[in-house]
């Protein structure tokens, strides 16, 4: 009995030992599957040198790619292409960026390796983000994030979740917070200072946006978070590859002091800017140096120390011009700041010089922006064309596999009996012919689709640019410009300096507002009201304060709602020119503007009233005038396009009832909120 029990115990021990060995083997296999290969380590090492030594970075990555090809490892080849694509983004080489990202993603469709697929999707997401295709960028990055999460690559998850958080801003604050917090969680698990900086900067961005929308109640906790981030950066400076992130941490902390209780902690503010400047000079991070100068100059401008502010902006311009490339956007911004300083110093001669240079670089900035938009449109088209080609190749491969299987089946049937040979041969030829016709038709359809996509892209872009130019021309009526400049000249000749400067400031501000807003898809209601006020006040000065105006919003109207820009101003212009201007001098003009939300809550109703001569009298004055209002025509075209998505969009012009409502005209404008 004792011997039997002993043998049973021995068998149980052996069974447990075998199970433990089996689990150990499975665990070791899973860990090995997640290990980073030597080729990926080499590619990542080269990528880490993208800031310090570009030549060495490209050389190491090429060596990694050649080693992957030599080893016939598709996984390593895909990862190498993905890293090379990200390096080309750093170098701003869009063509090479597109080539490497597409190659990585195309090759990744043929394998099942999760890590390689994740790297390829991350490269494609970065490409789509670079060419302003945000929806596609989110799709690819979310796919990459899921794949990296599956293999618990916490360092990569932290960086990608940070990028996703930025892409969701400002449209979805909830998702911004969600992915920023997930980035922090992954970064903590990775223990990698580089990933931790990525995640903390993303979450800090969310906290800063929250302060701007919700107020400064969480300012102190946000300040503590940024101070911890700076402390982490200082502690791990040598381990953080992206040195620009260290400078950004200092810049963000300095900027946060300006958003807190007043007066701000000037010592801490300037100290952090100085640390950012030290990092910029130490690691040659030009953008951090320029940001520090701009923020410090803006602070001194607000403080009233205009001399220091002007010297800082001039220093920033000199530094930018000393670089081998020209940043027209930054130069325009610096000259715009110098214009404001000149006005506050009442140095109008300097203002004229700065304004001339601002206009020059602003025009160059606009041209660069247009060119970049065209390049991005071409890149999006090329990328979509390649994706269509990938799908077509996948279909051809699938059909090829089916044809092989069919061939094997026919061969088997032939071996069974020669009786069915002729019939089988007939159907086989017929099947191939149908497949060939099908493939030819599919290819023809794909080519036609690509041609239509190219034509549609070019036509849409051309129409948009044309409408933008016409809209800009309609908002800046030459008669209005000449009259405004004439009034300014008259005031200067009469030595009315203060009114002339006020008039000039308002005119410059209106011009800048129109130029900026004409290129935007949407603006807030508050921005639209500010532009209207500026325009109406200029008209008041032009007409010797011959009329008053009132702008009121209903209680339910929120001024941060988004509407299409520059829709209302043409109707104000018509009210002034055709309603109030012909009015008798002894009658004081009045323009009333009211905003309210419609019953469905989806449209903004703008009602414009004037006490001018009215529609009938105005038409009599224009009988011999064949001129058609360009601004009204363009506004009608814009609203007509909006009707595709919102049938209620439009406007109507009515005569006021002389008995109950008084003389004049009413315009009711139905604006879709976006």
C-alpha cells in the first residue's frame, strides 16, 4: 500500500514538473516574440541622431535596411522604412517621406507581425498628419496604438497616444484628456524619460487649454505639474533625445505664469525663459530661441517697457535673417509686434517702416501657405492613388490564388477521366476570358476613377482659391480704401494727429482682420462682432458720425459659436451706402444688429435694421447704375453652397413698415452654425 501511494506521488510530481516546463517554454516564446531585433535597435539608434548628426542618422538607417534585406527579414525591412520615413519628416522632405511611409505600409499588408504593422501604421499616421489629412491620420494612429498596446510596447504607446491627443484638440476635449492620460500611464510603465516628456507635454497642453476655457481655478495644480515636468527634464537631460522638448517645457512653464493671478511672478517667468534660451543655444534648437524672444518681448510690451520689447523683437529678426533659410511667417509676426510697439510709443515714422516690411513678409507668407496647400493636396492624391493600387494588387493576387486552385482542380478532374477533358477545357478557357475581361474592366474603372479624383481635386482647390480672392476683394472695396486713406490724409494735413492715428489704427486692424479671416473656414461670433464694430466705426468717422449703431445678442446666444467668416459686413456696407448716406442731413442714422438662435438651435439669425431711405427710394437712385454689388453676389454664392448641408441657409431683404416700424430696410440673415 505504501509503495502504491509513493508511485502515485512520484507521477504527480513528474506531471507538475512537465506542466511547469511547458508554461516556462510558452512564456519564454511569448517574451521572445516581443523582443526588439538587432536591426530595429540599429534603426532606432540612427533615428535618435536625427537632431545632432543628420548624416550619421541617414547612414545608420541605410545600414539597418541593407542588413534587413540581406537577412530576408520583411519585418525588419518594414520597421527600417518606417524609421526612415520619420527621419524624412524631420528633414521636411515630403517626397521621400511619402515614398518610405507608403513602402512600409504596403509591405506590412503582406505579413502578420504585429510590431512591424504598428510601425508602418504609425509612419502613415505621421504622414497624414503632416499633409493636414487629420481624419486619416487619426485612423492610422489609432490602429498603431492598438497594435503597440497589444504587444505592450509602452514607450511607443506613450508617444502615439500623445500625438492622438494633439489631433483631437480642440474639437473633442474629452478624447484629448483620455489619450493624454493614457500616454502618461504608458510612459510611467516604460520608465523611458523620452516617452515621459512626450506624455507630460501632451497632458500639460490639455491642462493649459482647460485653464483658458474654464478659468484659473486649476492654475496652481497645473503649475505644480509643469514644475514637475521641468524637474524631470533637468534630471534626465542626457537621456532625452528630443532636446527641443526640454526647451518647450521651460517655455510652457513661463507662459503659464502669464495666465495666472496678477501681477505675475516676473522673476520665475524670466528665469524659465532664460533656461529655455540656454537649452536653445546649447543644442542649437532655433525654434526655442525664437519663442523665448517672442514671449519675452510680448511681456515687456504688456508691461509698458517698449524699448526693451523693441530691442528683443529686432534681435529676433536679426537672428532669423542670419539663418540659412527664411521663415516669412515668423518675420511677419515680429514686424507686426514692432508695429504695435511703435504705435504705443507714438513713433509713426517707425510704424510706417515696420508696416512696409510686415506687408512684404505677410504676402510671402501667404504665397508659401498656398504653395504648401497645393503640395499637400498633391501628396494626398498620390497617397490615395497608391492605396487604390495596393487594393488592386491585392485583388489580382487573390484572383491569382483562385486561378491556381482552379488549375489544380481541373488537373484532378483530367486524371479521373478523359471523358470530361474537352468540356473542362472549354469551361476553363471561358472562365479565364471572363476573368481577364473583369480585370481589364476593373483596371479601366480604377484609371478613370483616378483621373476623376485628380480633376476634382484641382477644380475644388482652384474654386476655393478663386472664391477666397473674390471674397477678399469684396470685403476691401477700393472706394472704401481710397476714402479712408483720403480722410487720413486730410486729418494729417489739418494736423489732427490723434484722430488720424486712431483712424489709421482702426483701418490697419480692419485690413488685418479681413486678410486673416478670409482664409479661415470658420470664426467665432465674437470675432465677427469685433470686425463689424471696427468696420462700422470707420464708416462713422468717414461720415462725420452721421449715424449710430447698436449690436445686441439674445441671452441664449453664445459668442464662441463658430460661423462662416465675413458674411454680415456686405449687408452693413449696403445699409450705409444705399440707406443712410443718401438720407437727409438733419436725420440721425441708426443701424441695429440683433443676434438670436432659431427654434431648432442649429442656425444663427442675424437681423439688420436701418432707418435709411428704404428699398424703393434706393432702387430709384440706382436706375441708371448697372453696377451689381460684388460682395452681395459672393455672399449669395456662399450661402447657396451652404444650402447643400443646411437648407435653411440664406437671407431676405424687406422694406420696413412706415406706420408701425418706421422708415428703412430690414435684412434677415440665416447663418448655419458650425
